[in-house]
C-alpha cells in the first residue's frame, strides 16, 4: 500500500473487519469477540494492548492510545506484507480520536501530538520485536516546539531518538554508527553521560543522524508524520518474523502463527528535566520472590535507557526519597494491579513534570526461586488457590532451582587466591555458571553448539543477542541494572547473570575484558574460563567447583511439593542403582525404586575382572565359581537399597545388556595382542618367554571370546531374558542375592518389598521359562532360610509384541513396567545413539518429527502401544500394577500422558523426582478441568 497522508474516509461499515481498537474500547472488543477467557482478548489485542485497555477500564493513569490487532498482522503477512483492506483507514481514524482526546494534532507544529509505536504479542517477548518512539517529530515541529517551550535540549534529544530508532528499526541502519556519533560528541564535550550533553550537541547529533540515514538507507528521514506512522507499523509487523523473535519463540515454545499487535500510544516524556523520569518495576522481587517492590528508574530519560542498560540506574526504593508523593501513588497502583490480576506484575512507568503515567503491565518474568516463592506466598495470602499455585510453577523451574551452586568455602578460597574479579555487581539472575568467555552472540552460539560451556560477556546485551544468550550457561555485562534486557531474558531462561559490573572494561573489538585489582591489572581473553555467581553478583577468574543445592532447605519448594503430593494420583518412584542414589531419591520425595539396573553394579572396578572370568568360562563349573564370588557383592548391593528404601517398593531388573559390553573391544584386544607379540621378540631368558607366551595365550582367549560373542545388532541380540534363558545360572545368582538380602533386612526390622523384573520379554513362553528359573532359586533360598521370602514377579514392556500380547503376559506377570527407551527404539526401528548423532535432531528441526521421541513420549505410536498393553493386561489381571521407567518418566508432557493412560506410577532419575511430583499434580488438576 502506498504511503497515505490523507485522513480516513470515514467510520468502517458494518461489514468491515475491525482491525483497530482504542484502549478505551475494551467493552466493545468483548462484545464483538465474546471471549471465553482473558487469553482470548490477549490473542486479539496482544498482552500489552489488552492490559493497557484493562488499566484504562479500572481507572489508572494511562496515556491515550489504540491497538492494531494481531489479526491485522496475520492478514498483513497473508497479503504478502500489505495492509489488509480498511486497516490503514481505521488507523488514521484512530489517530483523529487521539487528537480529540489530547487536544493536540498529529503533525501540527503549534500543538504537536507525538506517539510511540510498540509491539505486543499474546505472550510476552521482552525486547524481541521493534519499538519506535517520538513519532510525529520533524524539522518544522522540532523548531516550533523549541520556540513554544524553550527547552531545545529536550526537543532535540527526543528528535535524535526518533531518527536513531526509526533509522535502525525501520530503515535497517546499523546501531553502531549512531552510537559512535554520540561517543564522539561526549569526547568533544569531555563528559561521560548522555544527559551531560547540551542542546547544541543534540542539534548537531540530530543532523548527523539524518545524514547517516541518507547514507545507509539511500533516502532521507521522512518528514511526513503519517509516513513515519505507516512505516513504523509495518516495521513492527515485520519484526514478528525477525531472527531474534523467531529464536526466542523457538526457545520458549511460542507458536509462530499468533502474530503481534501494534500499540500506538500518546508519548509521555521522561526526559524533560529533573522532575521527569522513567522506570521499570516488579510488584514482587523477581529474583527472590520476596513481597517487595523491585526495579530501577532514571531521571531525565526515556524508557529504552533503562531496559537497554546503557546507563546504570537507581533502585526503585530511592524514588521514595526523590519523589515521595509519586512513589506513594506508584506503590498504591502496583498493589491494585497485583490484586486485580492475582499475579506478580512487571510494570513500566514514566513521570512527566511530576505526574505519574503507567505505560504497561504484564505478568512478570521471574527466576525459578521467585516463581515458587510467589506462588506459595499468594496461595498462603488467599490471593490464589493451592491448585492455582501448583499450576503456576513450571516443571523446568523446579529443575532450575536445583541447578548447581558455588559453596561459600569455594568462593573464599578463590578470594584468597586473588581470583575474584568483581565483588558486587547486580545479581540479576541466580545460579552458578562456569564457562569460556565469548564477546558476541554469534561466537557464544558457536561455542555452545560445540558442546563447550560458554559465558557471554558484553558491555550490555541487545535483543539481537538472544541466540547467543540461549546458548550460554551464564551472562555477564558491565552496564545495566536489574531490569535491563540481559537481566530479564536471563531470568526467563533460568540462566545465571551478573549485570552492571562497571569495574570491568569490556572491549568487544579486542576480545578482551580487563579489571583493575589494586595495582594489578587482570586481563581475560576470549576463550579463557570465568565463573559467575548470579545470586551474589560476583565474578571469578578460572573455574570454580559447583555443588548441588540443599533440597531440604528449600522451604517454599517443599511446601509446594507437599501440596502436589496431596493432589496427584500418579506415584513417583526413582531409577536408582546404588544406596546413595536411593537415599537422595528418598530425600527428594520418591515413593520407591521403579528401576534398579543391576548391570551397572557389574561394571565396578573390583568386580569387572570377576565378571570377565564368568564370561570367559569354558565350562558351567567355572562360570558358577565366578558367580559365587559375585553373589555376596550383589547381596550387599541389594541390602543397601532395601535399607535405604525401608517400607517402599524396590523393583530390581535382572541383567539386561549383551555380555560383550563387559569385555574390551576386539580392536583394542588386537592392538594389545600385536604389542605383546612384538615384546615377545625381545625376551632374553626362558622365564621371560614363558611369561610373555602366557600373556599372549590369555589375550588370544579373550579375543576369541569377544569375537564369538560379537553380534551384528547386539541391542536386538543375546540380552535380557534371552541371556537368562541361555545362561540361567546368572539370573539364579541374582535372585538368590535379592532374596537373601531381603531376608537379612527383614531380620533387622527393615520392611522390604522386593519386585523382580524380567527385561526384553517378547513372548509369554520366555516369561514362563524365566519364572521357573526364578522359582527354583527362590525354593533353594527358602530351604536355606527355613521359609519363603515374599516377592512379586513382573516384566518390562520394551518391544511392540509384548504390548500387543499383554493379556498373555499378564497371566504370568504381576506388574508391567514400560521401558520406553527401548520401546521407542523398537517402535520406530531406529537406534537412539545413531539416530541422535546422524539425523534425528535434523528431523525435529525440519518438522519431519514433532519432537525428539526419546525426550518426549510419542503419544500416537509408542503411547498407543502403552494404552493397548494396559487395557489388555488389566483385562487379564485386574490389579495389574503399571508404571514407566524410561527417561520419559521425568518428562512433564510424558507424565501427563501416563496420568491419562491410567498408569500407577512413573519412575525417573532421583534429580527429577521433584519435577515428576509437580508434573503429576498438574496432570491431575488438568484432568479435572
């Protein structure tokens, strides 16, 4: 559509789609779209537009404005980036309505109306799309405004901001040339801060900025206000598919078809002097969750100065001293907003000549700790229900809270060694991070993708840096405050961040960070390791050791998880192979062990030679002799597990992997054999020759055994129950160890509940055959101990045939445990290790597969097999216990499926037990909705 400077032709007809709504027309919006919930309003107006309209409705001081809907954005994209019919006319008409509301006119030098143009999607995407401020200024308007108000400095500071933002956002002029002009002006003036520049400086800078626009864009900065407005509107629509916005949506799971709204709002100026300012604040502390205002502000500034981090800010509490009446009004508004939305709010405000205006409110991004603390506190305050508190905490936030931290003693040692570079900066996002320094987003992303831990180091971050921030383990900036872009995005992703570390001099050009420590200058080059503590704002040279946090000390988390336990139906167990794992799982709230993988015990250093003797044995007698040595070791393992899980179920899977995994590779053996034969040639005495020949024979025997056991596809070869059938004495030894350990614990007053699980069953006859081996071993133990040891007998479901014939298996098995790692492999017909290394991730990125089926359960395929198995199995055995023990047992989406499918429990890594407890409760709440 061509640029339009003429007014609209009139009100839209009854059949015209409404693309534009004033902030004051929320009732009209609701009457037209008939929303079923607030999300429906946000879907049309975007979160920013919907909340601005709601603030107007509840009587808060909001500058007049209007919203161009997300539907208009989607239509714009569908029209090959052309405005849909009547949209521009409606936008122009809305500008006329703003003129009536403000008593000003757009483009009129005598009473100029200036507006901002901002994005606003359904879901908050802070800094990811474009904004243009001060639209409506031009050469004529600026000159006349100076004559009218007598403040040339403010006028030209505002005008240069428009030229700079318009040039960068709309016309694609790089940011750096603009910043270089300002830096040169400060150098000439001999000042450090933008606010110290004079009116003449800003006038000169404005002319230089217009020259930059002409040089880079090949056109003049537009003087027509309506052309400015139209091009800015297009730029915001276009920014929906900008790289940083797409990267952000990919990282946060936001759909790409929602579109963004455009919000046109009357400008309120925080840069009109010392009685004006701007700021960003949260109604509760987004780092700790404490019930206190948290934020920053600046005098004589506009909004982007705060969030961009280009100036170090004042804490919001200081406003109480600087402007007590404004602060009191602001506190009252924050309380009203939090009570109204029943959620912690992130607000933007501007003070113009002592008057407070609210420019935005939205649900505040917060750290994992804050999310949990705020949810629990609001439920305890009666603001929300316990069920709502459970639903407001994301499972990944629980995971983030349990991220590693630095111990105080570790940091004290680093201080003593002179390795602390920064003692106290802004603790913007908590957690410990260790990684190599990278000075730009592209480098950070490249290093992160290579598998190395990286910390992105910048003077300040910009929205275009988001891809590097996502790839980084930590973020460090020398400028910016607690509400800067770096801080907000870091908290969103749970990434530790230290901001405003102004002791650091960061040179992106030279890939160098320097800091003066007394008389010593310390340099950190790109690629060198640093450590940051986002909880304290400290920065250290080199790598500091991290430690897991103390779960028991997390009072709010444990309160929330108790509420989860009262809500969920699914049981939560842990996959644990050693007593220490079982103890940790129990501390984290596990209700039993859903999978003990006995093969892991066989790999221990002192046992592996005995295991190899068992495998190498050329007779049953020699194999039994080796197993007799392993028996007391296994018995001790199981005793430790039973004692740790006193009173809870322990499911022990009998040996599963192929035997060749316990032996060296054939290639290694061939190399060692060649080396031995070479050494044999240098033997001089008969004794040396005999000893060397013995070594050669042993190595040849092992190589022959390895080659004999070799399989073309070992994951589908002699493993699981097939191994037990072919070598029954292995399973018999393990059963003896389990039952003898159970008996010993029982004698000591420990309540044991052993369950023996058979892996990789495909046919009911296999299960029947192994049951006979188990029962024979159990009889021998009973005869030895003078009575039977109770246990339950079950199977893993890991191949499609087992799921399809579950009714037959349930005639023998007392429980099913779905081993979804192998079940996924056998259902898809792919090897996980090969697939993830060669094509699977590419398939997900190209949308050939909706997600990695080894991370998130495939509902349509693997899930259908699970449903079939549960239904068929319980048709045979009504009390059949069913659970899941693959990695999916710790994945929230997969846990929701397990709840829907009627499973009894999920089992996961001990560290994911808290996550599973929350996800299981959320699944229970969702099923009742």
